[in-house]
C-alpha cells in the first residue's frame, strides 16, 4: 500500500494522488476494456487458423460471418432473404486495435491491419505484408466466365475497334474511315503488312520524298506547288486589274493580291518577261501547351499567286511551315539593355536569313522554270506580304517599339501623334532605313551611333529582308484585323464600356448580361452568357461580342442618363462600321472611299469621348494599333482585301502544331518532332488527293452518262458558283400532319387562326400569278383531312452583295432545336419591296400533281414612324411587326436570305447588320432607300 496521501490503482498497479484518482480510474477502466477486446480479437484469429486445412486465413475471406456469431443466415449466391427473419448479433466495437504487450505475439513485422467502418459489420483483419492486397481476392466459382463479355458488339474485334476510336477521341468522320479500312482488310482484296507503329514510321519516312519536307530551301517548296497539276491552273503570274460595270461606267475593284497595285508595280520593275513569284510569310510565337512553358516560333509561307480561298484554306496550297525560329531565353542580368535587345533581334534576323537564302539570290537574277503547261517562265521571288501582329512587326522592321520616337513600322508618325488618325505621314522605306544604319556606323563613338539610330527609331542590326530584291520590308507590313480587334476593341473600347456599365450599378450589369443571353442564335456566332465578366478570351470571342454590344447596351447607356457612355457607344458603332468596311472580301472605289470616311468619323467621335472622359478614365489612347487605322485602305489598294494578310488563318495552324506537341512528342527537343509530323501530314494530304483523283477517274470510267457535265473537270480546291443549284431547299421533314392536327397543335397561336382557309386563298392566287392551272379549274379547296409535311430546316443559296458569289444560309424553324426554340428571320422579296419576317412554319403541300414549298411568316413591315434620334446616332435599322394574327403565306422562293434581328420591346425589332459583310451592305442599301442619313 502506498502512503496515506495516495490511492492505489489495482488496474495499473500505480499509486495515484487522491485529487486525480477518479479521472485516472476511469481512464484505466477504459483501457482495460480495450485490452479485453483486443484479446478477444487475437483469440478469434487463433481459432480461425488452428485447423490444419486452413493454416492462414486469406484477405477478404468473410464467409459465414453471421452464422459464426449465432445468426441463421444460410444463403446461396443469387438469392435474396428477408432480413427481418434473420437473428443477427452486433459484433463488438473495436475502437483501439493496439495489441497489448502481454499477448503472446503471433504477428510479424510489416503485417497489415485493416479496420472497416462499424456500419460495414466486418471485423478487423490482419494480413501478412507479402500477402496483403488492396483489391479483394476473386471469389472461387464453379460457373465459367462470360465467353462473350463484349455482348451487344457482334465480335471482340468490333468492340476493340470501337474502344480504340473512343480512346483516340476520333470524330464521326474519322471513325467512319477506320471502319471502312477494317472492312477492306476483311475483304482481303488488298495486302496489309503493317505489324506495329515502327512500320508506319518507316513507310512515312520512305515516301516523304514526294513532297518537300521542312527545309530552308523555300524555293523548292514553291517548285512543288508550281508542278502540282491541280494547283497550277489557279496560279496567276501577271498582275490584273478588274472593273465591274454599274450601268454607267466600269467600277474598279480589288480582291486578290494580284489585282492590287503592289503586284502591278513590282512586275513593272522586272525585266521584260519576268514574272513575280510572290510570297506571303507569317511568323509569330505561340505556346505549345496551355499550362506549360514550351513555346514554338513557326514561320508559315504561302504563294500570293494562288487565290486566297486556297491560301487560307486547308490542304495543298495553303500555309506551310517553312521555318522554326529560335526563341532567346531572357537573361535577368541583361534584360532591357539595348545591347541585349539588339542581340535578340540579331538572332532573329540571322535565323530568318537562312530561310530567305534560297530566295535572295534568285530575286536578283530570276529563275527559269518549266511549268506543267510546258512553258518556260522567268520567275523573280518577292516578299509581297509579311503577316504579323504589331510586336512581331517591330522585330521584322527593326524599329524600337512603342516607346520610340517613331513607333510605326510603316510610316514616320511621331510618338505623340498616334492618336491623330486624320493625318498621314511620310512612309518608311527600306532604302532610307539602310542609309540611316550606314550613317550611324560612320559615327566616331558608340554614343553618337546610338543617338543617330534613335532619331529614326531603328536598331543597330542588319535587316534580313535587305537581301531581297524588289522587296521593301516596311511596305510588306500591313494592318492586321485580328489583332486590331483585340488591341483596340478589347483592351480599350470594351474595357471602357465594362467600366462605365459597372459604375451604373449591379442592376445595369445584370441587364447587360440578360440582353446578351437573350440574343437570338445565329450560325457561327457564339452565344455568350455573362459577357460583363469576360476579361480574357481569344480574339474571336471579342469579335462576336462586338457584333452584339450596341444592340445589347443601347437601352442601358442613354443620351440623357449617361452621356459619356452614350458617346462611347457611338464610337463603338463607328468602330464596327470601320471594321465591316475593312473586312469586305471585294473592294470597289466606292467602298474604299466609304471606308476612309468611316476612319475619319471614328477618329472624330473618339477624340470627343477622350476629351469628355479625361477626368473619369486613365486609359492611354495614344498607341500604335489605333494609329494603324490610317493605313487600312492604303493597304487594301496596294495588296487587296484584308483577308489576304489577316493572321487568323495562320494562327489556326498553331492548333495542329500544339496537337503534334501534345500527342506526338516526348516533350524534349520538340521542334524536329513537330516538323516531322507536320511533314507527314502534308504528305498524307498529297497522297489522299491523288487517291481522290484516282477514285474519281475510275468512277467516271465505270459509269455511263449522257450528261456532258459528268465528263467535265471537277475542281474541289475553290468553291465555284453553280447557277443550277436550287435557291432554297427544305429539310428536317417531320411526319405528315392533317390540317385538323395542325389546328389542334397551334390553337393557342394567333398566327395559325384559319390556317387552312387562308392557305386555300393564298394557293388560288399564287397558282394564278405563276400561271399554273387550278386543280379542276376551280379555286383550291383543301380539306381538314388533307395532309402536309412540316419541315424545320431551310437552306438558302443567295448571291452575296460583297463579292457576287454564292453564299449559303442555314436557317431553322423549329420549336425545339437543341432543346431551344429557334425561328430564324429572313429577307423577303415582295412585289413592291424587300421586307423582313420571322419564319413560323415551313411545309410542303401537294396541290393536284404539284408539290409546293411554302412558309408561314410573321411580316415585320408595319410603319415605324419617324426615325428615332438614337437610331440615327447608332445607325440602327428598326422594323416593326404586324399583329401576329396577320401572318402570311409565302413561297420559300420569295426568301432572299437569312437575317438576324433582335427584339426591342413588344413589336419592334432591330436588324443586326454587323453579323457579316453581306448583311452590312444589304442594310446599308435599305437605309439609303428609306432616306435615313448614314452617320459615317
């Protein structure tokens, strides 16, 4: 016994002070209970392992657990039992599984104990380390395994092919091609010798000699194109000038580079008989991985002698990677120093010089080449167009960038005058830049040389393009629409608009988002939600936002409530006018003049906004991308439409390069691997085109046809106009319906009131108007039991007002298109004028022996009254709907093309003319016919 001031604990055999004895006693009792539970656990394991036939229990073996504990659950596999009739005893709770030291140990070092959740009603288990498995051991079963686990697939092969298509993320077309290849193998009509991927690699390497691979000899790549019998007929080697007669005179127009002034002027400088071989070069850095640091610097080339539809398309004749420039890693010790910047520029131009080396010598003396038409031509390579954003243009032209005295790579505009786009400045010229560089080299000291170069904003580096004859690097650099939208619209106009709307309160922000969400859907136009929260996206997203912003914000930024915001909205509208003129695929003298006027109007209103928002905004508007507006229409006159040098088609090539990086490289020394895959892709495209030619030839030879068109040449490189194509075509046909069913289905819609009666009247008058006989010589009398076929899709071929080529609209008239009602609007040609309307119901109706394609349309031709002041300022074309009960029937042939309209109130609609260039010119014509003043 201990001294009187302590108490003895018989559980742990220790003396405890009286003050803490009660707490200690409870803890000891709890611990003793846990030890008894552990001992029970150990004893149960000893019993399980005692028999000679079961030396050690295996993991996951819980057979007859309940029966061992006294329950009466004797079940067989695949049967269910009423658990209410089962007597079940709750197993003990194992809250602490530490094995007491006094227990005779039967465990080994590294044994694994597994304790299940109490609700599982599975006792804890201990496993030897080398026998422990996280996955349960399969239960022994006498039933044979499923011999057809691929059930629902007809064979294991079909399953594995479907699985491969799933793993490789093949699209529908690629999956169809894979299946066709498998069927060809199964037919054994062709030999298939590939055994593994190495065989494919070897075959690609062996056959790639058919096309010029990645090489610094760009002239060899051009020779491949010149020898291509499919491309050569499209090539133009002599400058052209086109005009279109307007009834009074011939109006000059330009579209392709070889129709513009620069191509003409270059050919004028060549020796007699010389032909310009004009190159378009694009260079821009890109991230090869969205989350990594790997970057690439491809140089893409195409021939300006080919039509832009081929150059900006896909396949042979489109952009081709002809170089891969090194990217100099930044050095923190030297970053920002003039010598370091000059070093990086030197590396760029020395690298680019290797790409130009095969062209430089031939640009002076020319190169004779025998073309597929057996004519020898004397080609002079020139760099006609250098497609790049502003940052790249600074490197190409070797100017000092945005902070230098003359920050424009094209002209000598002072740094402080970038905002003034109403004034033109002398152009930069390569010869002058070279003279300045030579004069700087003649200075006695480095400081004097630097000061001389600073006077003109140039760098102390030799320009690689100076080796090219008939090429002026400053003249080859042009305004780029893609980066113009990002730099001017996103970073300035859109950012300012967001800021102003946010300042008006959360209600206005929500209203702007709501307007954007409710915006009607249109093909190839992104339907964006919460546009006010968009702060980072690619250029195409902001381009789509710009098309709808005026129509979404005109009720928020009013002239009375927010005059500064209203003025900004007018600036944005003029920016959109300017952008629409710049985007035209064909330019006439009139559109160029209108575009230049739009530049002046935009500049004037932008200056007013800057002056009025000085106290509220800290935005710097004196930047080069704004100034480049001055050169837009000069560039068009010199090099053709802006799509000839837009960086968007070339930047799309980054996608395939990124895919090659992610899917075909080991992420080390990636440039050679990416270029090899790119070469394989070009080779595959070439072979595929030859196969298509062969298939076409054989199919022509195997079919007898009296139609002379069947034996004509088929050209799938450029989309050609086809006068024989139907103007309209209905699709998405539904089950036939009686007039009685249509009446019941649309009984709540006023537009369908007296549907059959109105249709009878329309058909009678329509047949008489088009001089077709009435059935039986009497008025049309369709009965309630007669049937028609509803259609929910309308394809409309129409002539574009921009380039006079055929274009196509894909229109919907469906109550549930991708779970959303979609009823597109259209231009309609009536007897007197062009009106707008909304498609309500498309159908085919049989009258006698004639099937007519008709449309029920809600006309938007009600009088709108005097043009609103807001509509004048924002160049909005407003239409008004008639009462819905006055919906009319039209022949679908009366539909000119589709239109995008957004509701403005209960009956008014605003025509969105910014959706494309054709819509822009059509609405402009309607403004003029209505006598509306055009505020540009």
